[in-house]
C-alpha cells in the first residue's frame, strides 16, 4: 500500500515459518497514521502471526518492520512503548474488579498513583463502566469484558493499536458499541490494524483492506475498490405467474430463470442507467414485474473470489495460525 501520509505501521517482505510450515511469505503491509486497515483471511492464513510479530511477541524470520517510526527488530522497547494489543480473548484478571484491573495496568506502566487514578476514572467513564467499576468481573457480560480489555490497552494512550478479532462472540449491540469506540480512536489519530472474521465489520470500519491467504497478500484496497473488481452483480426480477417469467426469459436470453420461485436473474452492474434500461425494455414488451431486488458484489464475494480455491478443501484452513510456543508472553 503506497500512501502520502506517514506510516503508522510499515512492514516489508515479512517471512515466518513454524517448522516446515511457511506461515508468512514476504508479506508487505502499510497502514497510514490515524487509519484503520483490516487484515482478512481464512483460518490459518497468518493473520494472528502477523499481529504477534508486529507487536514484538514473536520474531519474524526475515523482513523489515517499523511501528510509529520504531524498528521492530532493533528497538522493540520503543515499539512496546507506543502500541496497545487487544487479543482474541480478554486478558483481564477475574479476581479483580474492573477498576482494579485498570489500576493494575496503570501501575505496571508507572503512571503514578494520582495520574493512574485519573486515567482509570477517565477510561471507566469513556467505556461506560463506571457503575460496574467496583464489581467483580464474574458479573460482567461479554461486551463489558471486551470494553474493559480495550480500556486496559488505552491506559497509556498508544499511537498504534492491534485489534485481533476484538468483537468475537459479542452480541450485535455490543459489537456496535465496539465499532463506535474503534471509529473514535481512529478519528483521534490512532493507527489501527484490525483482524476479524466478520466481513461486515471490515466493511464498516476499515479504510483499507488486505486479504491474506497462504501467507501472501492476495488483494488490497478500499472496500469499494475491492468490491468493484469482482463480477457477479445482478438484478432479480420477481413475477406473479409463470407466463410472465417465460416471456421475460425469451426477451432476455442472458438471464437465468428460477421456475420454482418465479424469479429471473439478470446480469447487471447495479447502476441506475442499466436498471432503467432493463425496466423500460420490459415495459415496452408489456411484461409486468412484481418486485425487483438488486445484488452488487460484497466483501463475501471478494473473499471467496480471492481465497475460494483454498477455503473449500485446502490444508491451509486446517493449519494453526498460532506460534506453538508457550502462551505466557505479555499481551500488552
């Protein structure tokens, strides 16, 4: 990705193998400051491995990486000082209250007691956790725990945040709340790398998307750019009886009829002019249409188009996306 703004994240030719399994194969990735880039891909494609390398949790085999100007290889402490990481699972202490979890993180980051208390109060208010601040985490819902987890990441105002499937398992309302928080962070200038299995989440949040498959970036661009590259847009014409469907099928030989549903699927690009032309043609032929629905390619179509040969039987879906090393490394 080549952009004019400064890069919050810049990675070039990143490679990583676990034994004989090549997980990342010369991956290039750039994220502008204050933007959200979503990294998509099938299970085992290398998304979490890429996040763990960029956040200094595991080393790459080769490649050059800089985070907010700090070199990942030669200045890992500098990288850790400017990043926050929210992993796939909430890294909170169940024996502490919400406020105590945040205060612990403030103490670990050496904010000082007074500054730490102020920061904890700010975050509890921002994430709507003030009422539950002194309650044990056993009463927290999944959404509350994820909000607390993200709040802990923000104790030291990181310039770059890695969000690894931050809304996994949340209900729709909690997901929307997290989306709002993520958008606010980017608007405030924070650089965000987001991995997610929810394609609608990437479509809603990401300024740019990179699709990782078999260890390589196979597609990248804005959501609109990626969707525009995929054929398959069509108009579905719904008819009241089989005779009208038959007449329309004869008029439009390129269309595909569905006799059971009384639907004719017509290839189209979804533009107003093409739809108007189609309806005018049917009107002139005195063929009445009961209902019209329009389908334009979405990120599901993009995902399956660029990874489809690998998600329906390839070994990649069954390979781990994790370093088999011990899991005790710090997640922040």
